[in-house]
């Protein structure tokens, strides 16, 4: 299959033609990757079960890992799910934006989207290109991240093509993804609101709006156990994995810098291609290995993380050593992805 790539321009007429072309592909059950403010999504007509099934095939995604449905606005999203009063307030405050809300589904939502669950995850994205596609197509678009399963989510059209070229019909390219990490997933379908996946809409922001405590993603994951059946099925799969082993060094800043220098020196002495992921403040303190400066704060580092992991893969990294970040606000989402990428290789100093 040939994958058509169309670039969004400043010419509105041309952009509308691109959206019309994408709509045609979606109507015929095809797959279109498009940018959102979080990461690139791989879209299909959410009300067409065969089209949704193709998403799983193209990504190599386990079929019990449901898809997020994107709607053009909150009023339209209400056709898919039962919104209670609190969820209406959340939608008013955070949509369009990087918040996905899990709610009881309505009968029109196919099992192929929800993996058979009685809930559906819905989001109204803010990105102008995503908005343009949703409005011009006037469809519900099911879209997980547009990467092969297990690879870092794509933040650039090139990442999508590297993983999915020839497996999908079309990519709408527009390199203004800005958050760089996937949306916050908030479960509003049970008694206590719970964050299933942290993202750019933070626990603190949601609690301020709801005026009540919200469970953090961290508290939902048990230490171990084979029968782990998480609320967000995606949580049980290894994610965001670079090919190299990634070591995450958390805790006291000075001690962490010292340990990273020691580990990097050892790895380099063993002839291993070594990368260090660091914040701007400390990036200059490392002596061995190649340093990737992720930026000056958690927002910048989040926007750079997946790109950095892909670069490590491309350059044949064998060892990646990353600094830890403070787990508050955006830092929670950033650390959530780093912890998943590190697996068991987490050291606290
Ligand atoms: P992705 O869009 O690739 O980031 O993946 C979507 C994420 O949303 C996965 O982790 C899914 O498990 C989660 N998700 C989708 N639908 C639901 C749902 N109904 N309930 C809980 N989690 C969901
Ligand atoms: Mg994903």
C-alpha cells in the first residue's frame, strides 16, 4: 500500500482539500494519521468496526487495548457517552485540550473501539489540524498514537512514516505537536475519579476544578502480580520502549549527577554506545557518552522525550541513562513515561 503524505500549509483552501481527501479515505474505512497537540494519532471512522480493526492490524496492537474517540466538540461527544454533571464541568474547563474522559458508553459505540468494555474514552483535541479534520469530515475519529505498538509515540510526521509507511493510507503532516506526551486519561465512570494515565492536564488542575481529591495513576498500579487487570488496558503493556536499556536515576540532584557520570564512564569503557538524557541545568556536567539536552523544565523535556528516544534507537544506542524529574504537575506525566521506558532499571540516590 502506498501512504499518501500531505503537508498542511498556510493556504486555507489547499488545507480544506487535504481534509476532504482525508474524509474520503476515512469514509471508505481507511486509516489517516494526523497531528494533535499531544502526539500524532492514527485515525479511523469510529463508528465503522472494520475500519477500527484495521488500526489494530496496522499498529500490531493487542485487540483488548481500546481506542480513544475524538470528537469535534463537547456537544458532539455527548452522543457517544453518558456525561454526568462533573464530566460536563470538566469538558467545559479542559476541552478542547489534552484530557481524555472515560465514561459509560452509548450503544452507537462499536465493541471494536472499546474492546468490549462498557465505557468509552473520549477527547476533543485542540490542535488546529485535528480540529480541521474533525470539522470538515464531521465524523467521530478513533485514534490511538500513530506508532507501531511498543515504540515511542510519534511527535513528528517522520516518526509516523518510519513506523507505518505502507501500512496506512494517509499522513497529514504538520509539525506543530507541542505537548509531546499522550493525553491525560481520567476515569469518570466509577465512584472516585481516577487518573489512569498522567498527561498535560494535571491532577492538581483536575482537583481544583472538581473540588475533590482524584486518585493518581501511580496508586492504581500494584507492585506485582500476574492477574493485574488495570482499568486502562493499555497500562499492562510495556510502552515507550527504546531498543537500548534505559537507566533512570532519581533523587538528590548532585548525587544523581555523580552516579550518572560513574555509570556512563563504565558503559563507555566497555565499548557501549551511551546516551545521557538531562535537563539544561545539568547537561554540561557529564563527561562521557553523548548528552541530549531535554530543555529547562518538565514541559520542554516532555516535548523532547519521544524524539530523543527515537534518536537513540536510530544512532544505535546500547545504554541510555536519564535523569529523574520532580513528580509534580507536568513532571508526573514525564516521569510516568520514563519509568515505563526504564522497566526495572530505576535507581534512587
Ligand atoms: P493511545 O491512544 O495509544 O495512547 O492508547 C489509548 C489508551 O487509552 C490506552 O492506554 C487504553 O487502554 C486507554 N483507553 C481507551 N479506552 C478506554 C476505556 N474505555 N477505559 C479505560 N482506558 C481506555
Ligand atoms: Mg499509544
